[in-house]
C-alpha cells in the first residue's frame, strides 16, 4: 500500500436532542457529512483519483464543532451552567457501542485472517483506540523510521475519534471555568465562553502553522493542531446562528464552499505542511456551506442545501459514522489478500461491503443505543433513579473499554509468550544461518527443523541497540561511556556508525570481537546515514542528522579506535520507506566522503559494509502465508551502485565488505538460509545477522 493510505479522516457527531427540539436540526448537514465521507472513501480506495480526499477530516471536524460547541454555548446562555455529566453520558451512548463493535471485529479478524507477525502491533493499536489516544500513537510511531515499513493498521482511522473525544473532554471543563469567571465578575457567561473558544482557536491555529512546517507528520495527528478547526465551527454556530442574511449570498456561499472542498480534494497532497494554514481552504469552504443553510436558504436545484437535503444523500449522512468505522478495516483486510491496490471492480466491492456493514451497524447498534432516553430536567437530574442510570452508563463504558483492551491483549500475549524463544542461543550446527552460504566453508543444513526466528516474531528480533536507547544515538546528549559493548578492559576498540542498517551489525560485531577482546562503540541512529549531506522530503531538510554526524566524527577522532565500520541503507530504501531523498545521486556519496576523509587522514582504519537487498514486500508475512521455500518469498539481489562503494573508491585505504554472497544465490535471495529467517522487514533479523559473526571476524581480521 502507498504511504498516502496511511493518511486517514475524521468522523461526525450528530446534533444533540436538545438542538433538534430547538429547531436547529438541518438535513443539509447530513448531506454535508455524506459529501465528506464520500471524499474519504474514494481517497482510501482509489487515492490517485482524489489525492487530497483526506480533507474530509477537516469537514467533519468543523461540522462537529458547529453542532457540539454550539449546543454547549446555547445551554450556558440559557441556564448559566452546563450539565457536564449529561454531556459525557450522551457521547458515550452515541459513540461507544458502534466503535467498540468494530474494534472487537477487528481483533477477531486479525487473529483469524492475518499472520501472527501483525498481531501485537494491531493489538496495541486497538488498545490505544479504545483508550482514545490513537492519534498520539500514530503521531509518535507512523512517522518514525522504526515503523515506516510496517503494514497499515486496520484501526489507524480511530485517530480522529481520539482527537474529538480529547477535545470534548477538555472543552466543557474550560467552558465551566468561563462560567465561573463570569459569575465572579458578573459578566455574560455566553460572551465569556465565546471569548474562550476564540482564544483557543487562534492559539491552536498559530501552533498548527508552525508545527506543520517543522513536523507535519506529527502535526497531522496532534489534537493541539486540530482544535482550531473544531473551534471555528463552534464560533460560526454561535455568532452566525441564522447563517448569512439573504438568499443570494447563501446561494453563492454554498457553491463557493463546494468548489473549495472539491478544489482541495483534487489538488492537495500528503506532502503539504498540513493542516497548518493550508487547511483554511477546506475549513472555510465547510463554513460557507454551513452558512448557506438554515432559514431563508435558497430553494430549488440551484441551492446547495437543497441538494444536500436529498434523501439518498442524507441517508449516507445518517450512516456516515458507521460507514467511517467499517470502511477502513475492510479496505485493509481486502487489500492484504488482494496483494495490491484495488481497481474499479474490487474497489466497488469494498464500497458495497462497507455500505452494507454500515447500514446494519447503524440500524442494529447506533439507532438502538441512540434513542436511549437521556434527556432530563434539572429537578429530575437530582433523583436517585436518574443518578443511578448515569452511574451505570459510566461503569458500563469503563467495563467496555477494559473488555476491548483485554480482548486485544490475548493475541498480544500469545506472540509475547513465543518471543521468549528469542532469548535462547541457537545451535549453530542445526541453525548455521549465513554460514550455510559461506564459500569454501559451507555448513550442512539439517532438514525438518522449524525456522528460527518464527515468522510471527520477526519484527521483535532486533539488535540490542533497539532495547537500550542506543538505536537513536545522540552524541550531544550521550556521554562517551554510553552505548559501549564488550569487555570494559578490552585493549582494542571498534566504532560501528550509521543508520539502522549499521545497527544490525552491532550484535555480530560484539560476538566476533568477544574472543579477540574488542570493545564495540555503537554510534547508530535510525534513519541517519553517516553522511555530511542531509536527506530531505518534499517539505523538510533533516539537517539534525548531518549535524549529529559532525559531533560523532569529532568523538571518533578523539576516541581513536582501531577500526571504524560504516554501513547504511541505499537511497532506494530511504525513498520507499520514508520518502526521503538526496538532490542528486552524487550528494550522498559526497556526504560519505566528507566524513571518511578526516578519519583516514588521521590514520584510522575504516571499513564499509554494503547494504543488504531491499525486500519490496513483507518476507515474514509471505513465509507465513505460503511456505519458507516459496519462490514468491525470495528477494531480488541488489542491483545498481551503493553510495558507500563509490565513496570508498574515492577515499584511499577504505576497506569494502560485500555480504551479498551470504544472502543470495545468483540473482535471488532466499527468505530462509540455514534454517534461519533472513529478514524482519528491510532489515536482517538479529538471529541471521549474528550468524554473520564468523564471516565478519575473518574479513575484518579481528
């Protein structure tokens, strides 16, 4: 799947019963939801058609703010107070049942349909979704190198629910604070609340601009960068209760809003600094459509509110919450088995299945819980019966969240129990790994033994640097005593430096240097090749990487090790995994040369290890779905120039190690060598990497 499908959308919140009774219910808002969810689904199924379809999140957030903040401020204006527990109870009853059902189905589908290698990551996503923190889980995992090549999660879309629920836990409390201030200083409570929402909106918008520029991956999921979108909708609901005055302005506003949303959906892309100021277009467009409705809206087919109120359109709006919940896991599971992006017919099948599931969920779950009586007068709220019902609602909600998390922990625990096998050393006679391909020293491979590590555990078979923080080595923050392995009284020292493809050689180097008395200094950082020229994507130059490399260079020169080993992923890997690149093919070569030369000029011994082949698919998943010897699970041998080879050619005295013969036969590279699984993703499994220790010892003359 392309990385674009990793960008998901928000969902709607319906008007409260009180707002419906007050005459604020508008069928055109249901139609607006239908427009938004339609953009989202097309974007997820056929991303090339609507590259900016993710703007549906902004449409839904504005609608949500328009309805919910508007109702809260109106309640404060009417009663000079806010029934906080009633508000939370309504949201629990409306949203939790359907969301929980889908999470439980996803857990069941994961266990029955997906390989065990994916169970733990999805289980943790389900728990984060149930606890309404999936947006932060996404923000601090999806954009990191360690997770960049992970397959798409069927619950990623719950991030937007988390944004809204965090906002609506926080905002009513802030509004109550405004009511307290209004009472103390004898101000108008509604005016104070509008000022509070306005201040939050402005601060969030400014924050969104700056964070979107510096780190738009995190900004996309962060609650703090989305508050202004919800706040803008709320301010419109309070300040422009009847929308724009006059039918002609409403007619123009409606079509201008549709044009703005369509323009964004057709022209925006995930490479933009989004949301930031760019999101002003879909946000403003949604506000225009909202202002075009209400009283005195222009009638007839030329009116956007009239078109959005057409019953087939409002039906999609009615089921849009369930449709949003169901469509994404269906896309993920369907595409997993299809093995590619869906074309027209497969996409149509996904759309039909999603609509059927959403309609069923809406009728059987949403509607059933939605009409549970929860309105009350202030006197009724004091009765024991009503208080008991409210307490029961919150207790049941807590129980549901615990049960959902518990169900997700079951598959997580199954894989975790198996993970203990990774702690035991393998018998090299039964599991020779790379030594089965050692030219002139090939070891026989016993037949009939289970593959190690088990494919389900491949993603957990990582170097020691992944467990002690040394996989993100920062020389400015870590002293020279950090990330040092081997005997403390060793007389010889080695530095392993580079990105995560260098980190995979730390463990075998420790093994190789153990008998010879080497001390290993790991200066490795995920996504940071040992180059003076930084990588970049469409919006950001990652200069922190090259700056840290300069500090590491000075530390290496001060340390004066007996050997410096450099390894790194080739540009193709960075392009596919992170969408990072260098301006020219020679830029990375020059960056390597600029750091190798000072090392060699000081007389240090330098060796480079060329990169391993880059799998274009998940090897562990292929092994589980097919068989260890399936031809489909073989990886193509690396072709083309490795920048490390070219850099070594330009710096006299740099040694070059090419490990291809220990990974491949002629043009193909097996998934299993010497009864050992070779890849965990684009990295070697730590088990296989350690089987390279004798080879590295011999080639480097340790």
